[in-house]
């Protein structure tokens, strides 16, 4: 399993950092993105998640530790059909 811990705010100012980080994920093993310590996301974060899913179509990707507000946004956008989402 590939476990990746994300933390802080993810907005346009961190888009390149997140894109580079997620580009290094191979998808050869199940992936767990731990978002427990993520405090804010905007559309750039959601876009990078979508691009990760698009690139790794068959990989098992879990978002772990999603707070209710993030989980709600992910569900509204249908990301709950693309990723396994586990509450905090």
C-alpha cells in the first residue's frame, strides 16, 4: 500500500506542489491519501484528484480521514463514486 499524508490548505498557491506530488504516485499498489490534516481545499485540489483518478483508472484509491465538510463536497461532485472515502 502507498500511503500519502496531506496537510494544511490546498489552494491555487499549492497546485504545482500537489500536482508534482501526485504525479509521483505509481498506482502499482493500493493508494491511501490521508486527508485528516487537510484544513481547506479549493477547485485546484479537486482537479488534481480528478487527474489522479484519470491517470490511474484501475488503481484502488482511498481518501482517509475526510472531515464532514470535505466529504460533503466530494459527494456533491460525485467523487464518492471514484474513490473510497473514509471519515475522520
